[in-house]
C-alpha cells in the first residue's frame, strides 16, 4: 500500500483514514491478514507506535481484528465494510457539494453538471 502523509495533520489520523479507504476500496480484502506493525510503519515511514495507535483505533471501529498468534486481519464482516464505503462516499458527496457551492452552484445545478459530465463519459466509452 502506498502512503501519503502530510505534515499539517496528526499522522495517526491520516493512517486511519488511508487504511479505511484501502479497506473500502478492496486493497485489503475481508478477512485478509495485514502486514505486521513494523512492516506497515516502515512502509509509511512512521514510528511503529504511531502505526500501532492507528491500528488500535481501527480495531475499536470494527474494521480490524487482532488474534494473539495470527496477528491482525481485516474484518470479515462485509456489512461493516459496505457501511464504511457508504460513509466515505457520503463524505465525498458532501465535499463535492461544498466545493460547488463555493463556485456559486446550488445542488440542482451541480447535479445537472454531473449528469452532463457522465453522459459525455458514456459517449466516449
């Protein structure tokens, strides 16, 4: 997994968000074993304690399971993953509408532009 850590926000929050997106996008499949904390921390170029904190929060959120001898894995609860995908999608829609409002577009106008864009994309394929 490729990590993108910005200096303007707490690192562990960015790790959580990026792991959530990876699980929602299927980068990590339901029930898949995750790499070890040190390996993930090295890949993200962060302190292992920071990665540990992020993974503990993901466990609290029900996205990661920890088993003493088998390490960590993504939840096998596909309904929980679908719920996460929906939640992340709703956030993206909210951001889109906020950005469109800053440009002076009301939601119906933004929807019309989006539909027009989708129609053009379908014509090209």
